[in-house]
C-alpha cells in the first residue's frame, strides 16, 4: 500500500495541472474573443439603404413575461449593413426587455464605407445608439450631419422564434448581416399591476433628436438573420 501512494499523489498532481491548463486556455480564449470583437471595425462599400413596404395593419395578441401585448405590423423591413455596436439586455419586468434581448446598431451607405477611415466612436446607452461627430469627421461627408445620421440606425430586435433569438445573440460588431421581418408597434399591459407600456417603431431614417446620433429607433420583429460573406 505504501508503494501506491506516490502513484496516486502523482496522478492527483497531474490532474490539478491539467485542470489549471484547461482553465488558463479557456480564460485566454474568452478574454481574447472579447478584445477581438471590441476592437473589430470594418468598412464595406455599396450597402443599400433599408427597404420597407407598407403592410396591412394586422394585430397579433399574445402574452409573455407577465405582459399582455398587442403587436401591430406597420411595414415589412429588410435591412443590410455592417454591425457598428451591440448591446444585450437581461430579461426584467420591463416590456422592452421581455421582448428584445439585444439592440443592434447597424450602418449602411457611406457610414459603412468610411467606418474604418473615420472613428465615429459608436456607443449604445439604454436602448439608444450614438456616435461622436466633429467638424473634421463631418468634412468627409461634405459637412452634412444629416447624411451621417440617416445612414445608421439602432434596432430593438424582437426574435420571431427561439432559433432566431440564438442567431441574434451571435451577432457581433463588424459582422455584415441582413435582417428581414417587420417594423412593429407594441402596446402592453402588465398583469401584476396593470401598468401600461408602448413601444412604437421609427419608420423613417432621419428622425434624429440631436447632433450626435440620438434618434428614434426601429422596433423590428425579426424572422430571418443572414450573414453575408465578403
């Protein structure tokens, strides 16, 4: 029995070392991925503006997360672009958080084309997307603030099903994606206290509120997510 102890001790030590190596590799991969995606910036030429077509205002009634809701279809919507920034949200008792697990800030046109040349300093606050514009940056757009602000949008994305939700949560900064679905308006009543909430989509690209990108956001019911190979 005494002769077995060194063998057992050696095996235990090797196991601990192996687990430590696995843990270190995982941490390096995890933090490396975070840094890679945080710094990932891409420029893509020739992306067209989103396409929307008016549809009959069908109303869908459903319950989710303690809310009774009505969703009204406004437009079919097809948006292609480069992902400028993303922000995920935990599910709370807020109606928006119940519906939309992530906001995607997406750019097209010249914004997508000049995304590497110009440091727009993209960011997302609580359910909004912003950039920082200076005279030097605007000079590359002929000094026109409107041309910049009308070529990106913050999208509150509502997945149509579980697989779409998985796809939306895979989207990362720098991806070239295409989303299809509908711009919708949501009215809700929380069953516990009868509080009401409404979430209405922007239907134009130029409804900005200030000179740094604060603007109306698209509320999009997403049926398809596609990655475009470049």
